[in-house]
């Protein structure tokens, strides 16, 4: 089926590949969601930049879908090679960036790479879904390397942002024995 899909994609125009379904999913969204890495690679070479960076009705890009727990991790690399910084840094409709989701789903290697590619505003953002920064979530999940990378570039306001009970990410790191973070 993948060979057939690749052949069909090669024959399609960019306009045809840019069509969206009722949820504003492009073919790239769907190939990503279903872990079809070969099709993702072909699509990222053939689709327009606008289509590669497109958001669906939930505000999610293909990258948001790529960091879901059920999606194979290697699907993200062709996306990161072709998406622009704005799309890599985008928040979905509940304020979650792909970084928030990668951390939530314990995809540390992807989270580390995203930190290098995202805008400062996105790195410092607070997820409306959880009320947490990526740093707080990384520490909660024991992702010390990610937390250290985030601290190196986050604003002091974002680092020291308290949660609903007044604890900061650094309080949580201290409680969890993350000496390198503190």
C-alpha cells in the first residue's frame, strides 16, 4: 500500500496534495498520524511549504501529531527538516506546543531537538491545557537533560513561574533530586 501511495503522490500536483478534509487535515497530517514514514518523506519533498506548515481545526500541525505516543519517533525528523520555525513553534487550540506534547509523551530526543528549533516565546509559553511550562513538565517526567537545555534559554520569569500551589519548576527539581537542574 505504501508503494502505491508513493506512486500516486508522485503523479499528483501540489494543489491536489494541499487539499484538506473536514478536519483541515492534509495528506501530511494523515500520513503522520498513521506513522507512514515513507509517505511523509515523499510528501515533504512534494508539498508546498504552506501545506507542510498547515494547522488542522484543532490548531495542530503535523508535528503535533508526530509526537503522539502511538506515532513512531522517526516520523518527526523529515518534518523538522522541512517545517519553518513558526510552524515548529505553533501552539494548538489549547496552547500546547509540540514541545509540551513531546515532553508529556516522554519523547526526550524529540524534545531536546525542539528546544533548539523553537522561538523564545514558544519555549517560555504556558500550556492552557495543563497550566505548566515545558520546563515544569520536563522535571515532572524526569527529563533532566531537557530541563537543563530549557533553563539555559528560558526567561527567568518563565523558569520561576509558580504553579497553583506556589511551587516553581526548581522546587519540583529539588524535591525529585535533580541536582543538575537546581
